[in-house]
C-alpha cells in the first residue's frame, strides 16, 4: 500500500466519524513548489480546507501552470536543448482567490505556507493578498522548498484538522520546515547559473565540467556542500549524507526522493536509503517543474523530516 493509499484509508476512517468532527476553522494554502504528490488533498481528506496555488513556468513565450499536462515534456525538451526557461511568482490575485474560496467554505482564518523568500517572491505575493483578505491570513516563509515545504504543509493540515488555532497551525508549519533538511545532486551547475540561484556555489563554475556538486537548502538559500568528481560517487555520497541525517534523528523519520527526467535513478536511491534505514518511509515524487526549471535534468533531491511532519501524523485522538 503506497502513501496515497494509506492516506485514503485514514481519510475514510475520518469520514466514518465525521458527524463528531467539525470542519477545520483554519484553512491552509501553499504553492506548487511544495512538491506534494498529485491527489494529496483528496487522499488526505483535506480538499475542503487546503488549496495549492500553481506557480507559472515560462518556456519561450509560452506560459504554463504547474500541473498542466503538457508542461513536463515541454520543460524536459527545453532543458535538454538549452532553451530559455523562466519562472515567476503567482499573482497576488491567485492567492486572493484561494483565501476567498476558503472563507466561503467556512474557514475563519488561513495559514499560508510558502517557498523560501530567498528563492522566490511567492511569499511576498501571498503577503500582499493577505492584506485584502476578508478573514485573517498568517503568511509563513518556510525557508525551504519541495517536500521540505510539503511536509510542513501536511503537518499544518493535520494540525488544523485537529482543531488547532491559526497561531498553532502556523507554529507547527514553521517548526516542521525548520526541522527538515534538503540535500540534492545536479549533474551541472549551468541551469542554476542561468537562473541566478547559484549563490555561494559560484566559485565552483571554473571547474564546472570536473565537478558533480552536492548542494543543500539552508536558511532558505541554495548552498554548496561538497564537490565530487564522478556522478556515481556523487550519488553514493548523497545517499551517505542522507543516512547520516536519519541516524542523527530521534523517533520516526519521513524522507522523500525528488527527481526530474531520471525516475529510475530516484528509485535506486530510494532503495539504498530504505535498505539502510528500513524503519523510514521513503516517498518518490517528481520535483515540481518550477524548481526543476532552475536545477535542470538529472537532479536528485532528498528531503528528510521527523515523524511529526509526516502527512499521516496521528491526530485521531485530538479529533
């Protein structure tokens, strides 16, 4: 039984006791950089109080929204051919619409959790929209991305479902995001250089062809961690670093392996992690297109977080 199936099973259990469980008064909004698997809102029984705002990806003159059927093949082709690819923050109006929907659905307030402000202006759009919302909106800069953000959003949704206040839901999201760790490997720094997200790794550009970089998202920024000479060694080292992270944590752990254009490698990496730490649930998720546009084909990223950040965090008692 995979992750979505387990969530669906839990959701069915909640629905059976729904007469005793009021709809959450706190709505949760995020952006598609969260990397949550397609169908997560439905499987987590969260579609009534969670909204995911799509982020735009521009390939040439064509603008795609995250989730568009033709986005992934178009993006993969553009990256392979070296064509210009750009991304943008969602317009404030998109967040206004999400807040309005949740207010109409009966939410008394909203917690809006987003991609690091050092990587995108998305959180600024959310803050602008929050000013004109008809209900209170607390905007959270997660200072992370992908499932580092996704685990925080899922935890916020569980907290909201358990009847927490907006302040408690926001605190939960912040704590989970701060506890998460994202490590990733890219075959080349070129796409990061083009998008201006290379930051402190710029010093590695002179040896671009000789370096297989491992990077980390830390304090909301992409930072260089290690340089490895070959791809196999880089992937082995990435798995080792993830295993060290897991071993250094107490309690149960969740992990997610992201990929773009290399699903088979992601499955192998997930298998290595799972074999070394069989108690850890390892998800395999495509990297959101809005992030893949900046790291390029062949990326492998791993997000690690504690049990409290998992989408299946047990709140049945609180319910």
